[in-house]
C-alpha cells in the first residue's frame, strides 16, 4: 500500500467542518438562486448535525 495515500486519507479526517455561517451573505442582495442555495445549506447542516 502506498503510504502517501494513507497520509492523504488521514489528512482528510482533520479538515475543518464548514457551515453556511462561514460565508458572507446579504439577504437584501440575494436572488432566488441564492435563497435556494441557503435552504440547501441549512438542510445539509441539519443532516450533518443529526449524524454527529
């Protein structure tokens, strides 16, 4: 087994968990696509929290 692959896999376990709060967002300037993306991000955050 290639040790570099194993190191890469271990590094993947140490990545920070991002949430939509990490992104600057202005609801005043948001269009429909932005609002849909916000809803998807919120649902993804909920799913992630349920798995923890």
